[in-house]
C-alpha cells in the first residue's frame, strides 16, 4: 500500500495592494474570499486556495498541510487558529508546513 499524498493548502504570491488584487481576482475568476485583513487575503478556488500577501509581511510560498509540523521546527501560531513552520527547499523556495486549526 502506498502512503497518502500530501495536500497543498494554498499558494502565496506577493502583490502590492490587497483591495486592488482581490477586486481583480474576483472579477476574473470564480473564487470566494475566505479571509482578508490589512496584510493578506485568502481566495478559495475549487481545488486550492490562493494567498495574496504584501512584500515584507509574508514570503511567497506554497503551504502543505501536516499534523506533524513540529518535525520541521517550532510552529508559530496564527490568528486563524492554524500554526506553521517555514522551511526552504534546496533552491531557496519557501514551503510553509501548515497545521490546520482543530
């Protein structure tokens, strides 16, 4: 039996303006605003979510959901009840190991 595949929760891209980017993405695509504040927003698509992040607030990354995030370091709690650890692949790309809220 093969191990179950990991789940990519979201991909985060850096943008310059939260409101402007939300307006553009929701006008061009069928997606829903799952979360929004002054520093980032999360848009829900059918198969994945897209995080819109401001420079110097969050790095561009993709997030993989895992229950064992402590295996990657000390998790940082987030305001939405999740916690995560950022790691980098050999090329320097950021990967967020994300534990969902219980």
